C-alpha cells in the first residue's frame, strides 16, 4: 500500500524501545522526502519521541498510554470514543505495533479503514537472508523500497552551532580535568539490551586507553539500565580509566550526545542516538546482523566483536583504532 499523496496529517504508533524508535524516525524522514511536507504525530513508548519533537524530527509526540492505545490489544473490549475520535482525525495512520493480521491492527482498521498502514516491525525471512536494512524493509511496506535506505547515510539532526556548543561545554565540564577544553570528546557506552550484545569490557577498556593516548577527552556513558544490571562495581571499575557520565533520562543523555565528537557503543539504542546526533560513531556488533540493524548516520562504522582467537590488543589495533582513525580524519559534515 502507498501513502496517499494528499496526506498532510500522519499518525505513527510505535511500541518499541529506543533503538527501534530512532530507526522509525529515519523511516518518517524518508516518507516525508518522498511524499512532501506533512505533520507527523508520533505516539510511542520510548521517551526519545518527545526529544525528537523538540528537535523538529516530528511535529508532535505523545505517549501510547495518553491516547489509550492499550485498548487496541483487547479486541473484545469496545474501543472508547476518545480513541476513535483521535485516530480518526488523521489522513494516514501507520502502525508499527504488530503485523497486518494482528488483533491490534484489526482494531485500528475498524477506526481508520483503508487509511491504516500496518507495518510489521520484525525482519522478514527475506530480509534476514538478503541482509536488507530493516528501514528499507519498512519503506517497502509503503511502496518506497526504491529509496535504498540500506546504502543511505540516513537522517541527521540539523542544529545551530550554539546548541552543539552548549552540549559540548556541558560534557567537558563533566570530563575535565581529564582533558583540555579544546580536546575532541569521545564517549563509550558499555551496555546493551542483552548481555550477548555487550562487547567484553576488557576490550572497551583497551579502546578507551587508546583514545586517551590520542589526547581525546574520554568518558563513559551509563544509565539506570547498566546500574541495575551490573551494580555499582562496574561504575567503580570504569572510573579508574575515565569519568562516568550518568544520566537517568534518555532524552537528557541524547542531548549530551550532541556535544560528542566520537562515540563507541554496542548494538544498543544509545548508539543509534549517537549516530542520529551526528557523532562519529563506532557501533560494535556481536550476534546481531549489522546489515539489518546497524545505526544510520553520516559518520557511522560497524565493527564486529573481537575474535576469541585474537588478543584484545590486536583487535583494538587492527579494527577499532583503524576505524576511529578513519573517522577522525574525515572532514566534519556540520
């Protein structure tokens, strides 16, 4: 199904976590480029949606709970009038909540009729087999597969230099006296949604040591998920090498990323945020296929976890440092 060219108000429903929500922002941008300017309301579970609205990536952001979207998952319960009126007020309704045949999609069809586009957020067998980026698969669901997002650099925030300067000054205040105020800023995020997606901490420590030797102002980025999973012991260990930038709030963490020059992180939502913010990003992948799930950004490289048969030092030297060096030599695209 194609989006009607007359669409001017589009509602996008999304229940996924941080990284998937950011990839959906790339989908929204590609659709806007293809079909012209439109107002997009993003109703999502992830708080990054409100941050995206603040930076103009969508027109409006709401939580799924605020519109009563949970009612859609119970097909035997009559849908409330306020939800029907809300959804009915859009020219096009795009659901990333589940596949077209799922109960939630049938509930939305009862409201929106042929104005509904239900996109299954999960990769298809063909996507897995051919290594197609997931955003390209989603674009194919609206007849825009020719956009070739798989090879595209992706969306990037366009901001005033003042906004980046404020974020940079804030970061430097939290990282000094580890580096001079003029040093490039490198952040490393050691966590991910699954333990199998986390690069060995010893490898990340070696990366950070290498970055410090390049006279970068280095720091670790952590949030409540890492503290809940690993406890205070990990933070104490990391602080021996570089300061830890801890943020409770995802939106506040994303705002800080606007000031980073370089970011190293696992296959995790915050790595997608770094790429979106324009940081030169090294995304570390283990079991997940980076062809499908890699972050989209103009300055983003993917690197596989170290081979167990190689020492950590060899992996850092032959893989990560080469990629970091190439990124730092690349001219800024501000």
